């Protein structure tokens, strides 16, 4: 472990939920991650946000519509990327 440069991870998160009606819940998430390798000039920043609408059905079922976006920026060549994900979920609580 003597040659390991070390690693520092700083993270900030914000999460908000709002109940629009009795059976509709809207959520939003935002996060920033800062990854730094000590004694090296390498670092990665990740920005992520997500929006979700949850609709509660009868008998413990729920439908979720989710949008997730992430962006990564780094000090290395070709380390930047972004993605968008859309999900439709059906869940059952037992």
C-alpha cells in the first residue's frame, strides 16, 4: 500500500418528495460527486439528477415513471460521458 496515491470522495445530495394527491408522489434527486486521487492529477466529477412520479394503485401495487441523467467529467482523456435513462416500473408490496 505504500505506493497507493490515496483517494478522497466528496459528495453532496439533495432529495425532495412532494405528495400531489393521496396516491401520487413526485420525487427529485440531485447529487454532485467529486473523486480525487491524492498525489496524482486525476479527478472525476459526476453530476446526477433524477425525477420520479409514483402512482399508488390498490392492493399494494404502484407504478413508477423515472428519468435519470448523469454526466461525468474527468481529467483523463476520454473520461467524459453522459447518459439518460427512462424507466417504467410496476411494483407490488407484500
